[in-house]
C-alpha cells in the first residue's frame, strides 16, 4: 500500500495532478517560443548579410575617394569632356 509523500517530486503525472499542469504549461510555452526564436534567427541572419554588404559598399567608397583615385578620375573626366 502506497502512502502519501513516498513518491519523488514529479512522479505523479496523472491528468489532474499539479505536475501534469506544469508540464503542459511548459510544453505550451516551448511551442510558443519556437516562432519568436526562428524570427530572431532570421533577423540576425539579415542583419549579418546587411552588415557585410554595407562593409563592402564603404570599402568601395573609400577606394573611390582616395586622393590619388579622385585625381585620376577627375583627369579622365576632364579629358572625356575636352576640358
């Protein structure tokens, strides 16, 4: 004959038990968190891709605006316009 209090915590998981209620709530919360976690991962990926693109664009702008490159570009433009 079993007496009350002899089982371990969490062993009693019958549908009406408090442990089953908490377990159900935990499963529900885990299921609800899947979507925000996936959305966050997607956002992180998008931010990473955008950062790489911006770094590339900034590097290109720096190369094009270096004093030597600017002088060459202005000289070429002047020759093309016949100035």
